[in-house]
């Protein structure tokens, strides 16, 4: 019989060894894990995911794994719950354009927590993470924007499967158990996009939920629970039940070991929704020709049809965001902030920043036009903005695709600059942590990485004292 999609994925994944992975894909995975650890650290330093950290600690459990930034171990599922929220907390984490999924936010938690539990080597953790990246990206990209069109967050939908796969790989499960784990995980696939209506922070919880539930699915399978091997393509599987668009199963199982989606993931230069990065980058090309915010009569941004409902509508909320999450998903407000501040960083979306009247006034002069400028997916669309100045000057900014993606990647130096900023600065501790993460395969285990992360969170070289620094806020 022809294997199902989950059987094909796990047959390949359980046999995967690090020497089968091309150097480019191994380095890409290390870069993404580095980015994720830095984001978890800034999430801890700013308390951006404090509810998840507190809930994880309250769950307690046997001392199996440490969440990033902590000295004490709790249960691995609880630690994964926190790590998922921490990586995603400020929406600065990577995005796979084809699936519009935040890959590291669901891959890192399982790889790092189960890796600690089973005392895996760095090479074993890296191999499992690469499997996780392939699983989450492939499942999401098989139905581009299909889950979002149904009102669901693809990161949680696809993320439960990558967590289950990583857990099965590190836990030494056999094929039957691993397929059952994916089948069980599918019943936890979800994550509503309703936060877009009110500006609530539920989105940051989705990767944590995916990490917790995917890990629990693997634990259920390990003790005999079964799940459908047709969980992906079946008549009641996730595509039929949760996607508004057809699915291409070849995107899931085609070219395994030949096509590496981990090399196609975008590392974000801005802590906001990926769907508006092309517009921000297009604006940057003419930013130095705009004398001041007062000189701007209007800005028009041309936006992919799949992007508009998320970052442009409803107009009144996007012009005057109510919360940090509102602003992170507002193209007009972010465009206005970029013009006024000259840059966008973590502080841009803090509450005192988003309530600035001057930004809201300029935001009201930003409009969008829905236009498909290529045949690609929304997160990889070109950017086009037109700025009209009060003296009649017309400025046109255009880019083929936003910065950070596979065709315009951040250099290692740019990535390290982002990492050091998220860690509170470039120090001996942050440099050592970066070096260990970029050379993860050489680590005996994850102990040193977690020790260094904890030291950076508390602002000292040894765990046990309170933070001494916090990221700067905008003037």
C-alpha cells in the first residue's frame, strides 16, 4: 500500500542522520535556533511572555528540563509551553513564506526540552530540529494561506506535528509509535486568529500550546494510544477540516532529503507581521528623501490580496491601534512609525510608543491598494509604496522581496547584531552563547547553552540575581 503522508514523513525522519543533511541546511538550522534563543532571552528580559512562564512554573512536575532563562528544571512539556511563547512573544521570530508559519517557535521548544530530558548531544538535537523544520514548513506550505483563510493560525495547526515528530525522533520511537504521535497531535491542531479583532495576546500562546500538545501526543503514543495515519490527507484530516484551500500532498512528502525547507525560512528584521515587511522595505528605499513627517501628504501601499485582511483591515483599528498586537499587525501605523522614527525595533511596539498621537495622525494618511504583483505567496510578495509630499513631489519605493528571506538573507553578521541586541548587548557571555549555537553539533549536551541563557536573562554571569538591564524604549 502507498504510505500515508505522515508515514512517509516519519519513515524518512526517523532514519535521518546529520551527515545526510547538506552543510547549508545544517547552518541554516543553527542560525534559526540562534535567532530563537535570542528572542526567548529578550522575551524573558521584557516579561513579554510572563503569563506563559508563570503557568509553566505552576505546572511544575519532575525536573526534566529548563525553560530558556531559568536555572531550575520543571517537566519537559511545561518548559516547552514556556519556550514556545517566549520565542514568539514579540513577533520577531522567523517565518516560512510558503506556509506562513513561525517555524522556530515550535521546533526549538521540543528540540531543547526533550533534548535535555534524554540527555541528547548537540548533534542529535540539531538533527531532530532539522526534521521538525521540514515537518512544520511542509505541512503548512501544502495549502498556502489555507489555514489563515479559515481563521486559524498555521503555526499552531502545523506546529503540533513538528513537535510530535521531534519528540518521537529524540525519544527513539519506532515508526508505528511516531505515526500514532502525529495522528494524535492532529486533534490538537488549531489556534484562532480572533486576536486580530480585539488586539488580544492569544497569538503568542499558540506556539506554546503546539509544543505542549505535540509533546503530549508523543507521550500518549508511547504508552499505547493510537492516532489516524491519515491525519493529514484523510476525509476528516486537517486539510479537509481546517483549510479553506486545496492541499498539495507532494509539498509535504516530495523531495524528502533533496529539498530542504529549512533553507527557505525568513529571519525577521522587524518585530511585526511578516506580511507588511515588503511595504516597510519598499518605504526604506525612499526614506532619506522624505524631509519630515509633516511633509508627507499621503502614502499608498500596494498589498497582496492575502495580506490585506490581516494588516490593513479594519481601517479604524489599524490607524489607531489599541494594543501592541494591534500595532504589530497594522501596516499604516508601522509605515507611519518608520517615517517618524527612521527605524522599527522592539521598542516601537511598546505601549507608550503605540499611543503616540503624532504616529496616529500620520497613520491616517496611509492607505492600501489590494493588488497581486506576482504569482507568489503573500509573505514573499514584492513591495511597492508611493509617497506624495505636500510640495507635490512623488516618491516611489519598490523592492522585489523583503529582507531576511532566502533570496535576500541576513548575513551572519546582521543576524548576530540582532541576537546581541536581544541579549542586552554583545558581551563575553552572549558571544560564547552565539558560538555554541552556531556550532551546536559540537556540544556534548545542552547544559552550557542553558547556563549561558540563564546568565543573560538575570544580567550576570551566574544564575541567582535579578535582571540589571532592560531594552531601551523609544524617546
